[in-house]
C-alpha cells in the first residue's frame, strides 16, 4: 500500500509518502513540505497548498491519504489554518477518488513510538529508525507526515476488518429474538 501522509498547516504543510504493508519493513518514497508565505492572502495560501498537494498526488500516485485530524488548541488562528489546510488535502484526494483517513496526533504518536504522549523528537527518531533513514526528516512537519503514513499502514488492516464487520452486521438488518420452540412454553 502506498500512503500519502499530510500534516496540515498553512505556513508549512508536511507531506510524506510511505509504501509497505503491516508487519513488513516500510519504505519512504518521498518527503517534503508545502510552504506558503505567512503574509500572503488566505485565498492565495490555500491555492498554494492545493497546488502542492496536487503535485504530490500526481508524482507519487498514493492509494490512500492519511491526514492529521484537527484538534482543539488554545490559539484559534492556528487551529483555523490547520483545519483549512486539512480540508484542502481531503478535497484534493476525494476529487480523485482516493480514500482519506483521519488520525489524531495521539493515535499517530502511539502507533509510531508506543506512547500517545511522545514529543516531536521521539516521533522523528522513530520515523528515522522505522524507515531506515540516515537522519530525521526536517522540519518536524515532514517527519510528522511520514508518521501519519506509517500509522495508517499499520492501522488500516484492523480498521478495514472493523468496517467490514459493521457493514456485514448492517446488511443483515435488525436481529429478532428467536421464536419459541413449539413444544416449549405450553402448559398441559
């Protein structure tokens, strides 16, 4: 499976492509950052993020896109920019029919490091080790994008089984209690 991980942001939007399957060594295909100038108009910044993500989708042809789920922060301006960049990534993938998964920061940290409270340095170190890189990708947004892709590759099989079980259950319709056996429950 080839996954494009997106660590959304307006100034720096981390992107990283990882290929592999759960239980096997993974390979980094590419990593980088889509940048926009902080003093540019919001519309222009969103277009620049879209163009950058479209280039990554064109070049790397991922089968899935994993985007960091936006979480509440104290700085509303920061969370708004992150949410807007996240929406652009989801839109670009969805326009092409590429399935998108959202993962929280703690899910990604737990998947990659074993702890949902790991710091950026720990995530970078584990991404470096898991992908057998010479050094952690810089800036941290790039390493975070790779961590998202790794998380998705490792979590996708279990998520797919769960979704299939839910779909199977829904297709059977509501369960009715079994009818009582004709010989039981009668009094003579």
